[in-house]
C-alpha cells in the first residue's frame, strides 16, 4: 500500500493552512486531522500498575514516585453522567450538554464532555469513542480544539 495525497484535499480555498491548537497542552495527543481520534495522555505506575488520567508526582495507590507517561486508547464506556442545562458565562460549549465519566478500555476513568448526542439519549454502559471538536479559534484563525467523546455506534431509534 502506498499513501497518496488526493489533490481534492488540497484544493484552493481549503482551510488546510490553519493549524489545530489544543485548548490545553498535555491533555491528549493531537490527531493529524479534525476527523482523527485524540488519544488522552496519562500516567501508569511501574511499581503497581495503577493508571491515572491526570499528572501526579506519586502513585495514589502505592505512594511510589514511579510514574511513567502513557497514551490511552480512544474507546470506553460511560459509567455515570450529568446534564448541564444552565449556560455559564464565558463557557465555550452551549448548554445543554452532558458531562460523563468514561471508563477507557485500559481501565482508567476520565471525565469528558459528550458530543453528537442529545442528553436524553445518553445511557450508562454506552460505548463511546474519542473525537475532536473545535471550541473556538485563536487570534491567527487557527482552530482551538478539545477532546470529547461521542457514541461509538450510530444509534437507531428502535422504540416508538
Ligand atoms: Zn503504584
């Protein structure tokens, strides 16, 4: 297999010159394109194997300073969630939206905002996959993006 660039993707007037800028550095590995899946960054304790979604000095399980940086996968399952209905001043995301706790396939839990789903359709146990969404743009017109999760499967409304 050879990777070929399609001319159509680089047509004039396309926004390919604009960069993807993370909302916060060090939270996830930026995919190559807007359609790519961001991978969340975290840590793993080399002494006991416990994993963490945030940066820390010592392992919260065994208290050793033996933490290495790891990159988690892109899929997981909703373990709990809450719906935000009030629009907060200065918030980059428009209410209503759902904040969910997602247990990644690696076993570590992360807090995230769900995308591409209505609050009423969210269910505990739902499989989700990471995605990139633009939340604003910077002074240069670059897309400022953040990692979100969306349903892994297209849902069809079976029930009437
Ligand atoms: Zn440990």
